[in-house]
């Protein structure tokens, strides 16, 4: 799954892109840009999305190039 696909799936889990934006307190166009792959999901938002989706979408799905294992050490 690409990061864009992961955001789309997260939006579906939460009901819509608008609902994902509302819960993250970002503007709807920002989520749309993440869904299109136009903008990457910031690592901090990836953590929030992971929590909102109860880990159905993980931080690694959203930001696969971020050094998550190193951050945990």
C-alpha cells in the first residue's frame, strides 16, 4: 500500500476525508493532497492517524521512509 492509499483507507475508516481533516484539525485540501500523493504525510500526523484508526493504518504505512525503529530506541 502506498502512503496515499493508506490515507484514503484511513479516511474511509473514519467516514470521509472531511472527517479525517476535522479530527486532525487540518484543512480538507491538506488531506486531499495527501490522498493524491501531492504532499507527504508529516510524521506527527502519521502518529495521529495511526491512533485515530486504532492501528488499522500504521505510521509505517503513511511514512515508510521515516526511521521509526530508530525513534523508538
